[in-house]
């Protein structure tokens, strides 16, 4: 999707927000590592997040209503851009945080990561999960 918003550089200390469905949480209340997929979805490659410069925590949670989903079923996790960039990977390519604004979402930012075998992907998903701080917890029992 193209946008009339320009892509901007995201500084290392910038906060990124990701909405996470309540079914992605384990019984102990932590998100499962499969909530953090940078290999892409039907919407395209990259792990979709919002840059805090243009969308706050509450707006990130409410954003799911735009696609007919129930905001109370979603938590919001926060990352620091530079921490994602500094994750060590088994190959030469690391993680890239790229502002990818969309027509309806100036805050949209993708986190792109390396293409790896399944074991390495699972290990890195665990690292990403451990960097995620839940800043808004879902209120639905799910």
C-alpha cells in the first residue's frame, strides 16, 4: 500500500508498539514467541508495529477495530528500536527497523529480519519476546 506520508529515519531510542491478541498469551500471561513473526503474513513481509511518534499505546490497541476486531482482546507490547537492531543473528543480516507509513497509518513501521532455518527463527523469536514489554494488557478473558 502506498502512502502520501514520507518514510522517516527511526532513532534507536524510539518506542515501537505491537498489538498482540489474547490467544497469543500462555497460561502464565506471557506472549508466546509465535506472536513475533518478521517473516511476513498475508499483509506482507515484516513484523508490523507502530512508531510512538505518530500513534500512542491506546491508539495502537484501538486500531484493530478498524478491521472489525475487538480491542479488548488485544494487549500492546513495546520495543525499543535500537534493541531490535542490536539482536545478534546467526548470519550476516540483522534486524532492520523501517518506517513504512500507510495511507491510513502514518505510524506504521516494519521490523524485517533474516531468513533462517526453523530452529534459528524460534530462538530469535524468543529473544524478541523477551525484549517485549507489555504496556497495555487485554481485558477480555479470551
